[in-house]
C-alpha cells in the first residue's frame, strides 16, 4: 500500500473533522467528508486487490479536494520552466 495514499486520506479526514466542528461550514464539511469517504473506499479496494479501480477512485477524490492547489502548482511549474529556460539560454550564449 502506498504510504502517500494513506497519508492523504488521513489528512482529508482531519480537514473534515475540523470543518465539521464549525456549524457555519456544515455544507462544506459534508462535501469534503463525502470525498474523504471516496478516498477511503478507494483505499479499501486497493487493499482487497482491486488496485486499478481503487487508484482511480482515490485519484478522483483527491483531485477534487485540491483544485486551487493544483492550479497554483501548475502555474509555479510553468514559471520555474521559464526561469530555467532563461538561465539555459544565458549560459548557452555565454553571457
């Protein structure tokens, strides 16, 4: 079993627990809790031998929990690629 999958499931569970304690965030806690249950279902499928189906369910549930983080990561990666390209071109040109 992949430790990162289990760790991600635990972190999602902690976030759900924190959201559940605040009465104003009940609807958000319900959505995040449902996605966390999806992750747990995927982990269970992986543990019982259905690795591909379980991994797809875990991936879908995880991606749904971090859309802003994914967008930020893609943007940061593109920026790093642009900076690395500039440094490479500067070295190639000898300046």
